[in-house]
């Protein structure tokens, strides 16, 4: 039987004539042993004598032109007959490159301080090397700019307008003529055709964060390989977080002393206002409802706030034109830089020196609240450092001596069971609002030597009945004597008045104290109280 054909020659670059003969090119002789390996510009051909072959294509071929491989088979049979056949195949482009997706976060810097921040990433090559000059923001169909515009972002209240450079490497956001954000792409290629890419962001102006402290920017990046094939687009989310809030510190306080009345008292304090990441919009007094409760001459004060929020007036209800105290914020506020602001406190009338618990204090701290706010609505509230020193206590009153005698009287004694006198009381800066007995209910009545008084051996105690009535009673409830002063009493600031005091002896008192005595002296203290709780005794 006839032997089969065997391949003898592979011809590369030649042609087959009409007689089926290969001419020109390069001939490669095949043998029965190891396969023959032939190098082409497009890859490596490996072929065996039985006709089996494989082709391994190179990567990074330029597919902007046709990549085609041509060679010819030459076979001979046992009779010596020769046949030749051409082989042609095209090499198609391989996988595209791929841009990774990712995310990044930046926090806004202090306004006026440019922030430069970068992100490095690798774009993986596909079958061809990537071209570093082609890295760009992917705005296919205008989608990138459209998506960014749809966010309706603002800077200092001005709408952002997004644009791309002609080569799409630079993405810019402007508010009016001011550049707010500038993002720039750059890349170099490594030995494997990957791109070592960087995105550098320059953040020059703050974004408004009216309702959310984090704003998300959707970004798309791509590149092309040497064939011009676009890489798979990578999607990045850039989060821009609101930066620091504005701050305010009371650096120098105000100190006033009511002893310096009657002229209005005034002093100036200072505030240090520090900007945060956004422009400051206002420095004002906080709402009147948040201000401290104050009173003057026993009347609770109310506050009136000016329309611009810079003047706070404390006054009695219905008397806004008769101020007790006025605080004013002065100075020019710098919206984008730290500044020092003044506040002026003018005290026209005395304040009641009582703390939150209603107790008298010599120094009254008045935590008037002020608030600084930025464009995002972020704010800081502090209390001003205002201290008011109390005026001197009421002047010491005159002493009163009341003399009574038991009934029936001793022979030759002209005294009766009752006596009356008056005490002169003067008010200082604060009005006198009350006169009270300086004894405790239930305490023992003592004479001037500290000896307890008795009636028929029963101890006598104090009993304040209210409405100006003070009784000295025995343990069985019998009234021994009664002291009476007016139920209510007041003296205007800087004025004087007299208070009537009466004594009525209703029963006997033991005149013993170890030995019989004819005269007992009882010292009764009266407390003169002014409107802020200061007390003078008489």
C-alpha cells in the first residue's frame, strides 16, 4: 500500500506557483524528531512532521494594523510527489486593561489653607501595554460632569460648576470665578505595561455641608493601551468631610463693683474668634430664653435682643427704655480669619446678688451666652466672663431701748407693761426690702448674760407668728411678752425710713439667775435685708 504524505518543509515568506511549487522566502526542514520552532513578528510557531502545530501570539501587538501570519506547507509522498498549501490566520486583540475601583476621604482644612492630597493606584494592563499619556477622567456621554452637577453642591452659597481640561486629565470645580477643587491625573508605565497612576487633589475652598457632614463625589477614571483600546473604567468615591467648627473664647472678662454707683458702671471684655473650615457668618448673643435669670430690686428681669443680635438689654417687664444692664458686641468680624472682638457691659442699676439657689453672693457671675456660627450652620456657644461685685451692706441702724415693768408695779415705779420706739434704717445701693427677727423659732429666750428666762420655773421660748409678731411663750403655750414690728417694710436706694417697734409684757418673769434681781435685759436682734439678700443687724 502507498505510504502517507509527510511534511518536509515549511516555507515562510514565499509563494506557490501554478505547478504547486513554493518559491522565495525561507524554508524550514521538518524532521521526525523534535518539533521545529519558527519565530514570527506576531509570536512563535511550533510544528511537528505529522502536521500538528501551535502558535503562541505575543502580547502588546499593534492592532491598529492587521496582525496576520502566513506560511506554506510542503509535503512529499513515497512516489516523490510534492504538494504545497498556504496557511493564513489573523491574530485578534486580547483583553483590555482594567482600572481598579476604590474610595478615598479628605477632611476640609481651616478655611484659607489650601489642602493638597494624593492617591496612588495601579491600572493593570491587558494584552497590550497601557499608554500613560491616555489616563483621563471618563466622561463618556458627558456622564461624569452630569452626575457631579446633579449633586447641586455649593461653596459659600455659590453653585459649583464642573469642567474638564481638553485632555480630560484635570477636573475643576469653580464657584463663580474661584477655584474650589482641582483634581489632576498622572501616570507612568512599568516594565509590564501597567500604569502607576496618581490622582492629586487641591482643595482651595470649602464646600457647604448644610445637612450632612460628608459629601460624596462619584468619579470615573480610564486609560487606553497602545492599540487605543480603552481600559475597563474604574469608579472612585471621594468623600469630603466637613472640617473643624468655629471656636470662641472669652479672653478678658468684665468686672464691675456696685459700690461705684450712682453713675452708670461700664467695662470692656474681649473675645477671641477662631475660624474653622467654613466662613463665619455671625457672632451674636444667644436667644433670650437661654440667658441667665437676673433680678433687680426684687423684680425678675427680662431680655430684649436687637435685630442684629449684637445688643442685649436686661430690664424690668414692660420697661425696655429703663435698662438695668446692656451688653454690646463691638468690632468687625472677619469671616475667614481669626479675630478679636470686644463686648461692652454697662450696668445702670444694681442687680440682686443671689445665685441660682437664691443665696446671697458677694460676687455675682453672669454667664451671658454668645454664639458664633459658620456657613454650614456649625456653631459654638460660650458664656461671657462677667462679674458684678455687691455694694456695701445697709448702714447699721440706730439702737432702740424698750422698758416695761410687771403688773402690779412696784411702789414708785413709773413704767408700764408696754413700750414703743422707732429704729432709723438707711438703704445703700440696693433697696431695703424687709426687716426680720434674728431669732430661731423654738430657741430659748436668754438675758444679756446668756441666762435662760423662765416663768414660774417654766422655760420661755421664741415663737415667730409672722406678720411682724414675735411672742415669748412658756412650754405650756402661755404668752409672756410680745414684740411687734410692721408686717412689711421697704426703703428706696439711698433713702432712710423709721420702723416702729413695740413691746407688750403679758405675764411675770422669774427674776432669779441665782440671786434675786430687779432688772433683766433681753437683747433682740433685727435683720435688715436688702433686695439681693445682704443683711445688716440692729
